């Protein structure tokens, strides 16, 4: 793998680290399987790119793209809580609607940002090569985002949200407003995913209507890989492991595509993704079984 390809892999890994943190909030903290992220990732990119092309401030455009994605999460929560629609179905409905909404926002299948100012523009005069500057910038964004989420989960509000995910009935019996925590959790999750989409569009120079396909799978893979490698009860370690898992996942995909003896092509990306996710799911079970057998052998001796 060339240095350029390696840096590009790190860049995408850090960006999708924010996606992994968002997926962790819904799947692990709230116990709410949310597929909205496939649409909210694109929505964040679409709103940001469209506003930048229209001449808006890049930071305001990024913020509005993030808030638009957060609103998508609120819609999913509203469908689930207000009308008692199954969480998976509610998120699928929102995700499906977002495909058309994203096309409406952009007015066309894709928007180019190559000649437009981005959040990276103010840092271009520092003398760093473009590829290094992008990696450093997205790494800082991902780490700051991870630290803020970890801090939030340690607050009283965050602890209440974790209680809702662990046992809704018990949380409600203790005076916690369950619906409020679900709304906030899904908005925060999809907001992070939308921010990732906004950063992806600006670092790669485009927003596309199909760029969010498979985002949930990538996010889940990153979460599972991170959990497999770092088994800890510390929220800071767990949240940061999502970023590490995202980077490792991207490195594995990149190495598989660049390994000539395997014969993979760019069109095989979905197959590689499925295999890696399957391995990430199977590995913890095999590891636990091996530990159990080892413990039995040691006790028998």
C-alpha cells in the first residue's frame, strides 16, 4: 500500500469514526436499531455542499448539515414513539424518504465542491501537504467528537440515557422521561453521522445521492471491531475504540483491495465488507468459547 493510499484510508477511517460513535449511541446505549444513518449521512453532505455552492459560510453550512441530519433522527424517533411503529421499520421509512429529499436538496444526483471553499481552506496556508492536512483535521474532529460524547455519557443526563437503554421500565419507574431520552439520543446519533457526511463531502470534493449506501454496515463493523479489541467498561475507552475500529476496518478493506494475490477489484467492495463484518461478529464468540474451554482445562488440572 502506498503512502498516499494509507493516508487516504486514515482520512476516511477517522471520518467514519464519527459514524461509528453515532451507531454506538443507538445500537448499544439506547438499544434502538437505527438504519436512518444511510440517509442522514448523505443529508449532512447534501445540505452542506448545496449551501457552500450557494455562497454560504462553510462553518454555518456544516452546522446546518449536521442539524438537518439530527432532524432526520428526530423523525425516526417520532414515528416510533408517537405511532408505535417498530424501530427498524420507522428508520427504514425515514431512510427511504431521505433518498428523495437528498435529491431535492441538491437538485441533481451530485454536487461538486472541488473549486469551492471548505472548512480546510483556512489551513491551506500552513505549508502542510494537502493529504497530511486532511488527515490531521479529520483526526482532530473525530477525537474531539469522541471526547465530548464520552463526557456527555458520564453526565447525569447521559447516565439517564444509558439507563433507558438498559431497562426502559426501570428507568421510567425511577422518574426518567424515556421518550425524551430517545429523541435526544437519535438526534445526537444522526447529527454525528451528518457531521461525518459534511466532512466527507468537503474533504473529497463532492456530495452524491448514493454516498450513504452501506453506512450502517460500516458503522456497525467499526463498533464490533472496537469492542472486540478493547473490552472495557470505561465510556471513554469504548467511544474511542469505535474510532480505532473504523480505522482498522478501512485498513483491512484497503489491504484486501490492494492485495494482488487475492484478485479483488473495486467492484468487490460489498463482498469484502460482508466478510469483514461476519468475521467481526464471529470472532468474539470464538474467543469466548476458547476462553471457556481453557478455563475448564485449567480447573480440571
